[in-house]
């Protein structure tokens, strides 16, 4: 095949995300053969009216839309799948064509083109489009698209209306974007919400950065990008309050509870967002950077002083964060369980049910209980039998 190149663009669709949740939730449809072909015809017409030379190139698009967390992933698997489709049945000479990739029986033909069902959808849905053609033509078109999409990239009303019906979504706005545009938009959004380090980590993953990058957030969280993954210490409350990020904070009047709750919130936000984009995140115990914590939870155990009417199980929680840690009193020791993933709390409850007898005392104090002198988590002393 003569020398050709690719340019990755997309249609960014601003939808009503409330349709994806609730009793009558419905995700965007997958398009079959004829609808996929018609979709590509609409896109080709809109692009050609703006960039006539695009007729010298092939356009490749799936009959599916994706959440941006699935599109913006290391190695861009959605676009890689489209690129692989461009080589099917190729000849020695390039010929421009319209290549639509439909679903069959609600399943896309390539695993990376199947919209993920286990991620929550946002208001921005993306239709990836691959421009494939002679290197010099694609390079010229790419430069033009980087400049012109921002001002002229809005989809025609006719195309937007057709897509709205075909995918079964509401479309508030639809426009062509390049990957550069999408990345810049996401960076601006994260920066405005105080999560610039998150963008820097995501950008390192998307660009498959080879060198190490270390970042600290305003709350004191430290993240390191290396070996194609994000690495971070997981600080239990006891460690955080005495040695880690909360060591300089005052002890009294639930100050530490609020501060550790906020620390946990930010940690979970980074974990959830990065993993949603397919970025590997590894937690470590402080001082042990070679052995990542495995499983959905971690446990810290320490000896307890005798005496006192302590609850067998205490659930430490904070605000809308829900449970931060679960303390189990057993054999003179306090075992503090911390979830490391959304599934962690269920696994913690399962383990505790196996370890403790029936009729134990449970406590739900609605906050993070700690000893103000030694700055350690403690079990509640006011509880009821369950």
C-alpha cells in the first residue's frame, strides 16, 4: 500500500445524561448495517462542505457512541480498532472509501468498539471518526481541522437530528472535535475544579510517558507516574494523623475527622477517575514501595488497652463519603479495615461476619472516632447488640 496516514477526530455530542439513569434508564443505541452507512454519509457530507479535499480520504466510523472515559485511554484502543479496520482487504494502492462498522445483534464486531456497560455515562458522548488517506493530504487536513473545528465544526442540524433519532439520545449540541480539542477541554475542566494534578497524570498515561512524574495535590496526596501506572501511598488514619499528611493538624473537636474525610474524598476521586480512563493505579503501604496492596481492602492491626465497654464493630463514616473505615475489636486487638475500591466495603463486611459471633455490638457514630491524645482510630463505647 502506498504511504498513508491517519487522523483521529470525533463528533462530541452533548446529551441529557439523566436519560441514562433511573427507572426508565436507556443507554445510546448501537446501529446496524444500514443505519451505520447512513450515519457515515451524514458525517461525510458535513465534513466535505467544510473541507472538500477530505474526499481524497477514507472515513471510518463505528455505529456506536462512547463515554469520553472509554475514548481517552492509554493507547486509545477505540481508535486503534478503527485503524485495524482500515487494513482489512487492503490492496497495494490506496482508494478512498466509506467504512462503517455496524453492530450485529447489539454487539460490535471488535471488543474495543463495544461501549462499556460498567461505567456511568456523562453528558458528553463521543462518536470516533478516523480519517485515512495519503500522508500529505492527511497532514494538511489535520492542520486545517485543528484550526477550523473550533469555529466551524458544528454538525449540521439535519445530521444532528438524524443522530438523535438513530441513537435514541437527546442532543443539545454536536460538533466535530480533534483529540487535541478534547484533551484541552478536559484539562480546562479538571483545572477549574482544582484537579490539575489529575490531568497531568492522565496526560502522562495517554501519551505513554516514559520518564517518572511525581505530583502533590493541595490536600497533600502524592502520586507518582512510572512504569505505565500511577503509584501512591495509602495512609490509614493512624499513619496520616501521626506521620503523614495530617501530622501538623490539631487534634481536638473532630478537626482530624473532617480533614481525613476530605483527604479520603480526594483520594477516591483520583482513584475512580483514573481507573475509569483505564489507568492502572497501585496503592502501597508507606515505606514499602515494592509491594502494592492487593485486594479490595487493607487492614491495620494494633494492640488495645483493656477495659471499657467497646463496640465489637464500629463503622467510621464522614459526610456523603459513607464508610471510611471499619474497626473490629477482637482478642485484645483493634483491626481497622479500609476499603481500597468500591467493592471493598462489601468484602470487609463479609470477612467480619465470618470472624465475629452473632449478638455482637455494632456502632454507627456517623463520624470518624479517634483518641485525641494518641491520634488513633478507636472503637465506639456506646453501641447496641445486633
